């Protein structure tokens, strides 16, 4: 995802002189291409992320299109007030880019885990939140940024996320939820790069004769409420899966709609537990410990689909 981001940004950077890149003292070689093309539009603000957001807001008000890039918790939690006032309140056309969402920086520990960014930022009006599922969708988000009229947050993984949509003959529409896989046995709704685990879980369920539909949401804010209402209107079981804590995330929004719709949908929400890990683990281990690896997702959905049947492991 990170490589796709810089590749697509470089293309936009070359063709749109409004684009300015700001970073908080991160990975210089990542943006050597940008700097080589026009060093005046590449700004290292140092370890002062709050000031960087304010600087970007000022640049946006002059007609520029700033991309502000840092590790997820550093560019969200550390400067929340500046995002709220400088960007959202003033409708500054700035793209805040958080790299390493979820458990992508696993061994670096809780200081680097981006597991609460969406919940915190979802409180803010006028902020678009993008949670792409693979490198191709990252590129589409960058292209969409050129026509924004308000701030946006782009949540990235790091690298080595698999390509999910490259085999499609059509271009995914990131502005709308999409049916990734058809199925008649309920629905799993997810967002972001955890989609890969969900699809692996669906393969496991298929072997057991259970075929849930898989829906992915890329533009998570504004939340696609009408789509979700329509998707669950027939009372089918629904599960949400997110690489994020439950508070303020996809699951809570969906649970509210399930309750308000009143169709009696069986519902389950898979999210990261609101606790600190007891040691440093890689992403795969953290997902498994959180019940978010493919096997755990499949087992949870099987229990949801067959609530009166004793089940073992996936």
C-alpha cells in the first residue's frame, strides 16, 4: 500500500502543481522521486506534527493541495485539535495520510499501533475517511483527492498487502460500498486491508457449505447508512469485521442500524479488544490474538449462522 501511495502520488505531483507533500521526519527515500522532481514542494516539518497540520491548512487556503504523511497515531491522535479546528472547521482541502493503520507496525508496540484512529476522527464533521482494501484502491483514493473540497483522512497499511482488485475488469468505485463476493447465507461487512483475511475466511466457510456475501466499504465517512439498511432489510445475519477497536468503528455504526431497522438480524461484531498487548508481536499474531485472523473469523461466522449447533474450530 505504501509503495502504491507514493507511486500514484508522484504521478499526481508531476501533473498538478497544487500538490505539496509534508512529513514529520519520516523515511526520506520513500519520497526521493518527489524531491527530485520539485524539492520546493516537499517539506520535512520535523517531529512537530501539530504544527505540520496547521502549516498544511495555511497552504490549502492559498489554493494548494497538501498531503500530510506520518505514522497513523502520530498524525491523528497527536494533533487531533489541529485536525478538528485548522482542517475541518475551516474546510481546508488537506489529505491526512496515516501509514501503518491497525496492527501494521506490530512489533513496534502500542505507540505505533493505529487501532483507534477511525473512532477518534469520526467525531469530526466534514472529514472524509478512506479505508482502502488493497494497493489499487489506494491509487483510486489519491486520484479522488484532486477534486476534494474538504479535508480527508487516508488510512494505509505498510507494504505487502495483497492485490485484491487487480483481476477485476472494471474499476472499483471507492465512493460506494461494493459486493466483493456474492452469497445467500447472510453478509459480512468489512473495511480496509483486513478484507484479505475475510476473503480467506469465506473460502473456509465455503468448504463447510456456508456462503456469506462479502461487502467492503472504502469510504467509511460519511458512513453509507442507506446501503447498509438495504443490505440487511431482509433480516439476514450480519457480521462486521474491522482492524480497529469497536468504539466509533464500523461495527458500532452497523449495530445502530440493525437496532433501528428492527428486522431481528442476528448480529456479531469482530473488532480489536480495547486493551494493550502484553508483549510485542507481529501483525499476524496480533490478529490471531484478537480473533481477527481468517480461521477465527470463519469460526465466529459459523456460530452466528448456526446458533443452535455446537461448533469446533475453523
